[in-house]
């Protein structure tokens, strides 16, 4: 009898711990999403740089750039061990496993006003899009 009570306490304690862990994870990912609003496109010396973070997906999911300007994509990783580090950008023939922490600079060329570029993880679960305005 005593044993059963102890077991059920242990089981419910680990369930509660699991729920708390899940909820705290949820809130961090929401916090990350709110930073997607920040400006991630910058033109320096005639080159347009788009910066995207790969970590449990890509942030921001959608970026808007100007057409007809030579453009480079900077993909930042920071302790990225999930599959968003396996990046594929078909339209420019890019396919690479990124370093867990670092920066990858990918030449996108100058996009036409109707063009858009899509990056996906190698399994196609995560993606991001770069559109022209
Ligand atoms: Cu994936």
C-alpha cells in the first residue's frame, strides 16, 4: 500500500515536471518569434545583406528585400544541432550542413522583382522565404 502511494507520487511529480518543461520551452519559442519583427535586411556598399538565424527552424520565416541589388544571405547558427543546420536553397544550388555555431554567407545574386527564394532544411520540415517588394 505504502509503496503504491510513493510510486503514484513519483509518477505525478515527473508528469508535472514534464509539463513545466514543455511550457517553459513553449514560452522561449514564442519569445524568439517576437524578435522576427526586427529588421534583418541591410544595404552596405551596394550589397544587400539578409540575415537569418537557423536554430530549431529559421528566423525570420519571411524576409522582404529590394530587387536588382546584389544580395548575400547570412545564415547564423548558434549551438544549432537540429536539422535546420542542414540547409538547402535549390534556386542557387546551395546544399550544406552548417557549422553548429558560426556564419555562412551565401551569394543570392540580384533578384528580379517577381522572384523569391526559399530555403528549407534537408527534411523539408523548416523553411524560410525571401521575397522582393
Ligand atoms: Cu528538418
